[in-house]
C-alpha cells in the first residue's frame, strides 16, 4: 500500500479532508506533526511527502526526501526559494509579472517594511532590512491558487481582503485572468512545483502587480480538495 506523509496537523482545514479522500482511494496517510522532530526513517518509508506548513522541521524533511528520492509535492528548493520574499519577487518578475520596487535605503514614504521570509512575522519600519513599494490601490488582493494533478493545472482566483495585522479574509471568487494564470503556471514549471499561490493587486494605474508567491498555500476558500487529492495521488505508483 502506498503511504503518503502529510506535514501538518490532522485537523488542518484543507489537508484533513484531502487525507480522507486519499484514504477512500486506498492510500495510507500519516500525519507528521511539524512541532515534533521528523525522523529520516519516517520519511524513507513513504511513497510521497506533502508539506502543508512553513516550519523548520518541514524544511528538513523535504531536504531529506529529495536526497533519498521520495517524491514531494513541492521540493526543498522550490519551498525554500519561494518562501524568501526577494527571491519570490525576482522570480515573478522573470516570468513577466510587474512587481513592486524594492529599496534598502528606507524607511521612505510610499514604501512598507518587508520581511525576509514568509514564515516570519511582519517587520516594523524601524527594523526592516528592505522596503517594498506600496502599490495597492485598495485592501482587496487577487489570490491565484494553482494545482497540477500530473495532467493539467487547475486554477482558482479569489478576492481576499488584507489587513495590517497580516490576517486575510475571503471576499469572493473572481474570474481567472488568462495572462496572470499563464505566468503562475510558468512559475510552477520553472520551480517544478505541484502547487502555488500568488497574490496580485491592482495598482493606481489599473495594472496588476504580483506581490509574492507561496509554495505552501493555505487554499482557504478555494474548494480545491479534490484537485489537491488528485495531485498528491499522482506522485505515487497507485495514482500514476
């Protein structure tokens, strides 16, 4: 029996239901709690490894899985690279997205404090290492979720309302823009990622800017559990 490891808590809002779908298809599913050390033996015995959280133990697990040939949903390189804000913005620019300007001589009016990594809290203006142009024309961003099931890439676009506290709330679904979707797919292909989320916002000039990409999407409100299960299953011999 193929065994899939999920690095997240069993009650994860999305990967919990995904695990149920996988179990119904005949897979064994093991939840690897990110707060606990994940041993090499646990990983080596898996048919595939899926990372559902940004956590030091998850990074170490992905690195070992890549080393011993255990298929991963998003590998160590894609996860670490796209979790770094400056690399993420550079990669988005390389696939044709407009991105905010970054400055290191701040704080400056019209720029906000940036944070180095997606797993850290927000930086304050007094401690930031760099500053990112504030291109938002309002509090609502467009979040694109992309999932590759091994045959095709499925895309959802949602409007999310951002807040200064860093929390997001779903506003509504929205139509997928063909050009933006193509750039998200190209980013996936360049990093060999099965799943990504990219946040876009409209600037004052009406054009879209890419604010960043994440290789560990929450999928909140996307209703993509079946697509995710298809994608994870396709990593294994049973789902091939």
